């Protein structure tokens, strides 16, 4: 399973996550200023702040 993560570039705060049940080899992504995405098969890419906000770790 792959995970698609959408996050803010400035502070790496997670906006949304999607679990993909099929392996994605190619995709087209809408470019939104200040937003980035990551596709990973790892689940340990997140960290949670003391206030409960979720961020993407530096990979």
C-alpha cells in the first residue's frame, strides 16, 4: 500500500493523506502554490506536535 501525503511546503504541516490500494507508477498532480505532495510506502514519516498537529518528517 502507498500513502499520498499533501502538506504545506513552509512548515511541512499535513493537509491530507490518502491510502492507495494499488501501486501508482505515474500520476498527474495539480500544482498549488505553497503545497507539496509525497508518495511513500513508509508509515513512519509523520510526527505529532504537542498540540496534536501532524507534520511530515524530513526524509
